[in-house]
C-alpha cells in the first residue's frame, strides 16, 4: 500500500495547487498587458494563458515550465495585426503551431538552440525598449506612435502636456512595482503585478481620478474564428516561420534555463516543441495570442514549490474560471495602470545580468547590434543583423591565430602558436616568426585545432630557412599531429585511432606522441646530443606546468601539512598521486622494496622507515597510515623463492628478512600452495602484515587506540588499474572497507 504522503494526489494538493494559484495571479495581469501591447483584444491574452496552461502544460516536455502570451512576441503580433487584421493573425498563429509540431516530430528542437544567446537576449532587450517607449506615452496620457523612433521623438512633447490624474495612476503603479520587489517574502505572496493593479485601481476609484477605463464592448465581436490572410504569400509564409521560430526558440531556451532551477527530470525539448505547436494551433483556432514558454511565470512556478505539470495545468484552469466568472472586473483597471505595468516589464527585459554573461564571451557587439536593430528597424531585421554578426564573429574566431614569442634566460626562443591556422593568418604568422633572430635555437609549440596547406607551407618554409642559417627548431604539437602528418606526406585530416590514448601528463615517456610524431626534431640533426629524458622533462615542466602550479607551491613552501603517511613499493609502475588522486602536499611518502615496515623489535631494524613513521605521527600529526602493495611484486617473488631470486644481491637478501612474517602468515593460511595465484595472494597478505608491524611502534599503537590514527591497506592490481581496499587483520584498528 502506498502511503498518502507519497501519493501524487497529496503532492498535488500540498505543492502544486498553491503554486498554481501564485502563477495564476501573475499570469492574469501580464496576459492582459501583453494583449494590450500587441494591439489584440484583451480576451486573446486570457485565451492564450488558458491554452498555454492546459494544453502546453499537458503535452509539453517540461514538468514546471509555464507557457502563455510572451512579451517577446508582442512586436511581431502588433505588426501582423496592423498588416493583416486580427483574425488573419490568428490563422498565422495556427499555421506557426503546425510548423512547430512538425519540427518537434522530426526532433529538430536541438537545432533551435544553435541560435546565439546574445541574439536572443538582445532581441528581448530591444523588444523591452520598444514596449517601454510605446507604453510610456499611454502612461503620460497620450497615445503611442507606430515606431520606437517616433515614440522617442514625440516624448518631449508628451512630457510638456501632462495629464495629472492619468500620470498619477501610472507613477503609482510603477512605484508599487518597484517597492513590492523589496518587501519581505511574507508580503510578496501576492505577486507584484497584481498588487500594483489592485492598488492603482482602488486609488483611482477611491479618489475619483479621471482615468481611461478598459473598454470590453468590442472584445468579443473581434474575437472570432481565424481567416486566411490576404496578400503576398511569400510575406505570409515568412510571418508564419518568424512566429514559429521565435516562439520555439524562446520556449526551448526557457526550458533549458528552468532545468537549472529544479531537481526534477530534465525537459524533453522535442516533446516541448511539439506541445508548443499543438497549443499554438489551439490558441490560434480559438482567437488567442501566440504563446511560448515564459521565464517570469516559470520562475514563479518553481519558486512557489511546484513539483509536476499539475501546477501549470491548474493555473490555466484558474485563468479560465476568472475569465468566465469575473471578467467584468477587468473594466475597473485603468489603461494607464496597465501601460505602466508594461513599461516596468519592458525595462526589466533589458537585463544587465545577460549583458555580463555575453561580455564574458566577447559577444556584447552581437547583443547591442540585435537590440539596436530591433528598436530602430524592426524585430525580424534586428534578429537577422544579430545572427549575421554572430556568424561573422564565429568565423573570425575560427580563423584567428595568436603568435607569442619570448626569449628564455638561456638564450632559447619559445614561440607558441594558438588557434586555427588558415591562409588568413599566414601574413601575421610569418611576420612574427621571421622576427626571431637567425641562428637562434627555437622551441615552437603548436596549440592548434586545424592547419590548412598554406599555413603548413608557411611554417615549414620558415623552419627550413631558419635551420639553413644555423638555427634549430624543436616543434611540439600539443594536440593533433597536423604539422607532423603534413611533413611526412600523410593526409591533413588524420583519422582518430581509438586504440591510441590521448596524450596526458601521466603517460610514460615512451608512450608520449611528442617524443615521436608530436616532437618534430631539427631537420638536419646538427644540434648535438639530445637531452636525457629527465632534463627534457624538467624543461617541459618549467615551460608548461610550473606557471600553473607556482601559486600552490608558493603557499606550500611555508610549511608542509600532509594528512597521510603513504608507504608503498619502489616499483616504477606505482604512482601514489595518480592512484589516490592526490596533489602536492597531501602525502608524506615512503617507498622501499616490497613496501615493508620493519618491526620495532627487529634485529635488522631499518632506521629510515622508523624515522619516517616517527616524524609523520609525532611531528606532522598525520591522520592515517596507508600501506599500498601491488600485483606481481618482485620482492614477494623473492620471498616465495626462499631468497633464490635475490641472487647475488646481499643487501636485498638482508632486506627481505623483514618480509618473513608475511611469508609465515601466507604459509599459515595457504599452506604450501604455489600455484599461479600464490604470488598475488602473498602480495595481499604482505600488506596486512605490514599494518600489523606498524602496531609494534608504541606511539603508533597509542594513537590508534586513542582514535587519532587509522591504518589503511591498499592493493593495486597493475593489469586492471584497480585499487582494492584490504580488510584489516583482527588485531588492527584499521578503517572498515
């Protein structure tokens, strides 16, 4: 039996119903305001809110996104209404919904996200400016002009002819909106738009102000079934595509943004686009505005605690109940108050947070051009200009090349070429390279993701000339082997070899591509003996890694504060920092043959290990001591052979005596079994025995008993690259695995 608290009914009653009421209170005034800004019947805004809640909420791919009339579409709708009439605009909305449905069915939603966010944010900012300028005239008691530029030109004259009561209502509405956002959350349960309209309406009624009331006399006569638009079918088709794409992109971007605000399942973008398409077909058929996912209502839904799509659907039901039962209350709202709400919304659409985001990616020009184009020319023109500029900037980034050269203290020149090397970057490339003095030794790093033939010829020609004059050029390709492949006659687009691992800092020298193909040695081989690997590695560290880690080591230089003593084998295949994902200063490490810990009472005690244990536990105050063994250990093989494999290594034979207790434990548990798995079994037993040996040190044992120190056993299987936790022997107090 499912408990009541876990049922979907209880979740809906507890979370979704209250959230739906909050969204309903936000949606009603915004829907009326957007309908007014679009030049559409006010009832069309409510129809879109109902359909967006019920249809888009039920069929969409997002659990908490709320759809409805969007301010970003108001300019398009206003232009369509003036060009084709309201009923034809409804048909365009219906057809746009059909286009969205097809795009969703064919899973094209992800392609819509390829639009630069700078274009979308710039478009919304431009729409906000146009809305604010047009409705500001209404707030001042006048009427808005046809274009944003005309509204801006007429604004001084409008300010000169002040209409007292009307301005008072508008300013009161804006003041309430501004103050309401700064009130405590307990008061902000009532949404700011609703509170502003209520206070403005009651004030106008109470003081008897002369304001313009909303006229609903012709609302339902204009609200009728859609008809086919008349005119150039090319322009009609372009209008359908414009509404479909703008509404679709806004909805999908809203879905992606809302997904970051909740922990519910991520949105299915294709389903969301298809659901938006069906909803726009329905709202167009019923005489409503085109709709899209709206960030304001969706954010309010999430913040109110919505858990499922029930909240979105219920908010549409509440809007329907309001429209049918309380629609008459709309007459009480002053037009100036509704216009002031639109001015406030328009100003908020110019979001400085979006400007900061695009600034971090160098896309402010795209944002500004799009916004200016929308304000001065129109929505479609502004978006096209923004897309064109975004494409040009992307092309510029793809063809931009950065060349940096510097002279090292030893006289060598270090040059780094970054970006995509194409023929467009050849002039700058050759200018920088030829500035390097003739005969100088050069380290050339190619940090590139593409190289065409012109760029290769430029670098190769410079290299030949430089070496002919007595210089050396050591080329290191940091990514793909563009230069090496071209120099060896291989095609310029090397196929990726899935069996060849990408180069990383932890690869052995023999496996690094820059030691073979990536490291292109001087052409004539006249530079003398090559550096040994250690020296070359140190040079590489100074060149690449040191600048990155220097701040960390500067801090560590004051004092070492490791938290772990790590005792492991001297085997070259064991890299403690790699298998423990640790960094500088984390591990106090002791390495010896066989990861042995000589017992405190041993006749052949080794003071180096004992000194490390004492220093780690009594001076550094480590929290854990880890003994890490590994598969195929040569020391354990020597123990199993009775010292035979130690051969003529007297020091080795003496050292291996510290492993006799491990061998004895192995014989006690395994008998005389010497099959293929005996060696690795002894390697594991040895780790447990060394943990036991640590307890022979009095200070170590005391700290373990006091709970200040723990012992950990690890076993590294080299062949599978897996680290196993080993259970402690009964007499230890090691951490449990």
